């Protein structure tokens, strides 16, 4: 990771996903001091959206981590680091691969939960990836283990593959997702 953090080609973008903010606090706090932008997806995005007072329905939120998310967002603003949170979401009523999904923009309806980033978010994330000089990715952007909810993670993997940036992928789930996506 020395090449990524030492003298990265700019802009330097971090992509963070996965299930829990609590698993990524140290990474987030370190990266906010080094990157130009942070793209947040996966279930951890719902804690950040809740910190921004955006309704997330029945999505997974670590309520005890909301103050930490608020602090990280404030630190990012202070350091002029762009933070991109999902603007749309693939949502379901039941957490199962056969559940009927729909895309919701902005807030998530009560009783529904986010299981992947939506197409507008994929475009925004892909645009940022395309103009980045260095990228670090840790954590899937949806429930990639369930094929219907893997599209956001797949799209980011494809955007990274098409990018000319120096790219580092860390974490078991991210590495598994990249391998799964070919």
C-alpha cells in the first residue's frame, strides 16, 4: 500500500463498502487524510446516509456508529474530500435472492432495505473511477453473494479494469468479488 499512500497519482479515490462501518473506521480515518474522494457503498452506506438524515427504510444501520459517520463526514468536508454516497438503491422487502427488487432514488421506503447501489450511483462511481489516478477499493457495494444484488460490485470491478489508474483491492470480500467477476 506504500505506493498508494506515499505518492499517489491524483486524483486519489477510495471505494469503501461492506457490511459494517465499525470494520472500516481505521481505514476511513486514515484514507480521509490522503484521498481526494471517497465512494461509499454496501450496507455501511446506510449508516452514513442516516448520519446525513436520509431515510433508509429497513436497511442495515449501525446506530451506535452514526456519530462516528458524522465525524468522518465533517473531517472530509474540512479537508475538502469529496464523499459520494449512493443516490439510488436496489431495494427489497425480504432479504432473499428471489425477492422482487426495485430501484428507489433518494430515500428508501419504510419496510424496504437496500441490497445494492442503483444505476445512477454506478454511473457516478464509474465516472469518478475513470478520472482517478490512484484507486483503493475495500468492500463490495451490494450483497454480491446473491447474483441479483451483485450488479453494483460488478460494475465497479469493470470500471476498475477499464481504468488506467494504479489500483489496489484489499479485503477478503473485495478480492472474492473481483475473482468471482473474472
